[in-house]
C-alpha cells in the first residue's frame, strides 16, 4: 500500500474525490443538506428515507416502506435505514 500524500489545497481535495474508487454512502432522512455533492465525488451514494430528488437521481436509494412508522429522532430513522434489508 502506497503512502497517501497530504491534501494541501482545494484542488488536491477535488482531485482525490474525483479519482475515488471506494464507495461512499451518505445515510440520512434526506439528502437536502448535501445536494450536488455526488456530482464531484466519484462513488458517492445516498440512502435516504425521503427522496429529495423525486425519483430523478440514479445514486439515491429509498427503501420501500410497508407500514407507516413514527420515529422519535433522526438517529432512530438512520438506524432503521441501516438495518433495512434493501
């Protein structure tokens, strides 16, 4: 494994994420606060409860809901998403 050089500038950071081959998942009730991030981070995927893209984004996964659930917190919702079979 080669030693990774430090990222010293925004250009270094941009280049690092554009060449990224490791999948990066964002798990949250919505993707609203990071909309557009998937455009410059290769391998970036959203797993959300609410579809901020209304079905129009190929990197978003929204697990099917069989019944209405009431969550007590965002943490409960994220734990539900992480444990969902889809």
